[in-house]
């Protein structure tokens, strides 16, 4: 007898770990029909006739996300022989919410209480026999990561599947919800039985307002009208909406089940501390101003105190090494062309970018501190309300936050979003988040033109990107991406002191990524720029770079940027090289102007920029296409080259319009 088991659970409950324990390496990975949602299945070890299907991690069977729809359809249409519902036993109340919905399906089921080792370590005790008896469902305590209890789980799962042991009848609804569910159950009983759908499950789905269930049951307009009146009465009598009424019913039932079966020690000190801190940090009025204040402090420490001192020190060291190598090459009477390539090309380009390594490391030191402390999870919660106004949920804030580091992993992180609509919309907004590759540009220009207001200018750029993301989100919401975002479920961790190891690893990852780009993409770009700057179209070396190949290319493109206030061929060339990597903008300017360090580059820029045109230039670099790697990531995620081309053209167009507005409006004030 072949058996099929559906493995279901919340996200981050250990489901994948258990699936790997059950199947070993003998797994098949594909997609559910018609959707890009992973479908993993495989035979259970030592039981070749038993197959387990790993369904997507979900929090409920409500038809909001693609994963929830896929799971519901699989259970109703494919009808597995039994359900293995895995729960995180350290947070049993939240996990039981999905369990109560699964019980309504009246399918054979076994519960796997995972992470029981952590439960015991925390001092929590769960009376599993009593809880199992009350629910009418077998419960097996396990620790999937340690392979404890997995064999017993398999035995119980096979037993309930072969004997078709269904959950004991547990009518956990009361009051108005009870009347609504049972009234609708009488109306749709015949329809549900014809289609082999559990009557209570169908009735609950209709209370919830699931259009798919309405279509599946094939109920008449008159019956739909009656059901609508029943639901209206429910909402009127409870003074809440249908979804909240069902949620309250389930959580009330969970509270009754766990009242004397789950014993927890008194609230931990860190939990009570977190509650007190959240009263301030997640306050409905002060939360966003506090967040902006924290970020302003981070920028001030990074660009005005710690990072600047370290960057100046490294810049001095690079300058000393450059002078040493310059002297050695001179004494060795190395060919003047090769001498210029090494000093004016490699050292000027790579060295000018490399000196900003401490600034980037310091910035991500503070960001990783905020993330590991638990504060960034609160920021996602705070931003949910704002993001919903532009058609997204707080879940999209996480990829956007990653975008402050690099657009490539941020675009890839959109895979965690629950709907295709949210994924694509978030991908289009990520480039508005200023990535760390732009920091060298900001640092050079703020030091040269806004030395006393560096942190404020930096903050203004980041806020400008976010504001434009909001505006763009509103446009997309009302045009290409009409509809509502998926609900946002977030578990807030307790505030805790960041792990030193975690913070150091985060800093090292950013430093390593920066160094790799400095000695690969930027290294090659500076050599190419030097060659194009020092040779004309016939291959002759030029004395005046205005006669070079680079000048000809830049002069052809420069008129496009003239209305923005920076129409020189040097500026145009730097922006083109920035498509390879944004740090290349600084290295290109350093090579073109012959600057050996950022301190020398700053004064040279005053020949091409005023404070107003410098801010216009910063606006353009903030908003135009991130880099070739980001475009490649978009191509992988979107699937169509035409869409990527449209996005690229759109980003450059928005950057041009924004910089034009900054320059033209600014001229009204500065003349």
C-alpha cells in the first residue's frame, strides 16, 4: 500500500530539517503546476512505499499568498493519506493556529512538536498526553536537528494513515462565530459532500470570504446572498470583521487548550525589558522620527568621526606607498608610459577607492549592531503601515534594507516574498535604496563641497531615495501592479546584545566584497580608462587628454548632462564607467584628473562643480542604474531581457529628471 504524507508547518519551524531527516538525499525538486513554488518530495527512509511532500512554509490556510493557495489546493485535490504537522514547540500558541485549520479538513494527522530540547532548556513544560487527548490528535515530541524522536514520528504517521485515524471532533467555535459557521454548514452541506470537501472546512472558508471555495462549491446566487447576510450579522454583533472574528475564535481555543498543559516560567528579564523598550521604539508617533535620528547618528559617526579618521589614516598610508613606488619606478628608469599606467592609472584609481574601505566597514558595523540587537525587525514592523500605502507589506522592507548594502543580494532576497506581484514591485524599488558602492562618491563630494554638513547631506540622499521609492510605489500600485499586498506576519525577537562574532563576520563579508571589486572590476576599469585617456583613435599617445578616445566618447554624451549642471566629458565618462561598479566613478575621476588620493581629488573637482551642481551629480548617481551585476540579477529574477531594458531606461530617466529638478530649482535660490 503506497502512502503519501503532506509535511506542513510555519516558516522557520524546522520543516526542511525534518524533511531531510525523513528522506535523506533521495529527494525530487520541481515546481507545483503553474506556479514558481518549490515542490520537494521523496520516499521516507526504510519505508520506500511512503512518500512525503514538503509543502511551503505557511502561517494559515487563508487564501492570501501563493504558498497558502498551493497548500490548500494540494490538500483538497490530491488528498494525501495523512498530514505531518510540524510545530515549533518553543512558540506553541502561534503554531497551533495552523493546526486548528488543518483539523477542520478531517484528514488523518500527527503533530510533531519540534525543538523539544530547547523547550526543556528554557524551563517550559508541555503536558503532551493531556494536550493530545484534548485535541484528539497524536503528538510526538522530536528534535529534528538531532534526529531525536523521528523514528517514532514515522511509526505514528504510518499508523494513522493506514488506520485512517482522523482528529477527534473538536468544535472549538463559540458564540456568534459558532452560529455563523453552523448556519452556513447547513446551507452548503450537500454541495460539500458532492465534492468530497469537509463541511466544516467549507463553511469556515465561506465565513472567511474565500472566493475559490465559493467557485468550487458551485453555490447559487441566492445561497451566496444568504451567506452574506449571516456574515454581516456576525460582523455587526461582534463589532469586528470576519477575519478578526475567526482569528479571535482560534486563539481563544488555543488559550483554553494550553491554559494548564503548557507551563512557562515567569517572563524572562530580557522579555520584560523588550516590552518596556518597545513602548518607545515602536510608538505610533515617535517610532519613525526615532529611526531617522538613529540613522543620522550612524551617519555622523561613520562620516564625521570614526570612519573619517580611519579613512584619512588609510589614505595617508596609500599615499606613502604610492610615493615609494613612484620613486622606485623613477630610479629604475621605467618606461614613462608604464610608469604612468602604474601610478596615474592603478594607484590613482584603485587607491582612491580603497581608502574608503574603513568608512564602509564602520557603517556596516553599526547596521549589523542594529540588526543583531533586534531593532531592525522593529523597523520592518514600523514600516509596514507606510509600505502598505504604496501597495507593499513590511516584508518588502527586508530586501530594501539589504539594498543599503548591495542591490544584487537584495534583488535575490525578494524570493522570500509571498506573491509575484510583491516580488516584482519590490525589485523595481530596490535601486532607490542607496547601496554601499555609492559611498565613496558621496564621501568625496561631501568632503569637497559640504565639509561642515556631511552627515546631513548623506542623510538627505538616503531620504531622497526612500521618498522617490514611495512616489514610484504609488505610481506602480495604481498602474502596473494593482491589487493588495499580502498580510505581513513578523515575530519580534527580544532585544539582546549583539553577538561579537556575528558583527565581525558581517563586517568581514562587506570588506571582502569591497576588496574583491577593488582588485577586479575597478582594477580593470582603471586600466581601460587610463588607456582610453592616453591614446587617440589612431593608437598614438597624447599629451593632452582632451584629444584622447575617452574625450571623444565623453564629448558625444556630455550634452545629455549639460541641463543637469555637469556637461563636461570627464563627468560623462565617470558616469558611464559607474555602470560597471559605482566605485568606478571615483576611480575614473581620479585617473582623469591625476589625483593620487581623495584629499587631492576633492579640490580638483571644484574646477567642474559648484555645490549646487555637485548635489545634482550626487542625485543622479543615487538614482541611476546600480551596476551590471544588479542588471544580471534582475535578468535572472524577471526572466525577460526586454523587462530589464525597460527598467534600465526607466531608472536612468528618473535619475535625469530628479537631477534636472534639483539643478533647475536650486538655480532659483543660488542664482
